[in-house]
C-alpha cells in the first residue's frame, strides 16, 4: 500500500542570495535531478516553490472579526519555501527523499507529513 506525503521545504530567508552563481545553479540542477528521479519512479505527485514571506498574508479571526496581516503567521528564522508531494511505500521512503533535498545542507529543513486519509 502506498501513502501520500507532503514534504514541506523550510529554509533560511536570503540563503540563495548568499550563494555564488555556480552554487546556485548546482543547487537547482540537483533539485531538478531529484524531481526527475521521483517522476521516473512514479512517486512524484507535484511540487512548487513558494513566494517569499514579504508576499505572504495571514488571516485570523480576532474578537469575531477577520484580521489580515502582511507576513507569515509566525515570524521565524526559517520560511516555508515550497513543497513536494509524493506517493511512497512508507514514511521511511518519504524521509529518505527529504534527507537528500539540498536545502538542508544550507541550514534548511524538510518536514515529512502524511496526507490525512492516506495512512
């Protein structure tokens, strides 16, 4: 039985700007290769990069009214930068995919979360 997972990509704001052009290109080449391997194996469901926190809005209800704020829900040292949706045999396989994601080498993190109703 296969299970769907959402791999949430977190990284430090601005880390891409700190990379040389060569390192930046290498990072995206590596991501492209991982995505191709996942597509070829049938595990890739999709994925996208997200706009930065400066283009984010958070909506809450406060005292019965909607409160809309610019910026993410919680100020943090890391930002949600994107996601990859996969369909894997196990959480161990999803974790293996997350562990090879290049952002984690630059201080980022990957959150592996099963999609409800799929496990």
